[in-house]
């Protein structure tokens, strides 16, 4: 039972981290012409990641002209929370 829960928690956090990384990469690469699939992907990633990134931006504002470290901080925090949660789940077993 706990192995399934640990896998689910790990996959959930991996998905969030992947979404943040992909969103950060997409901010560097923009298509020259309008692309509906790109726009939809960008909207989906924003809907998933903005609730995580917005509170972090209050404490870690962008540096210079558009250099945003909040995705990096979010990935580190999510990985830390994942490790702590998995450790807690193993202790419960």
C-alpha cells in the first residue's frame, strides 16, 4: 500500500517539476508565427505552475531585465518537500 502511495507522490512532484522546467524553457523559445498548440500548452503550463511560482516571486523578485529565479527556487523546494513526504510515508509503514 505505501509503495503505491510513495510512487504516486513521487510522480505528482515529478510532473510539477517537469511542468516548471518546460515553462521556463518555453519563455526562452518563442515561435515567430502564432501557433495554437503552443499557446494552449503555454496556458496549461501557466495554470499548473503559477499557483506555485507566484508566492515565490513575492520573496524572490526578478533580477535585472527579466531574469526570474523563482522556477529554480520552486524546483528545489518541490524536491525537498517530495523527499520529506516520502521519508514520512516510509516512517508510517
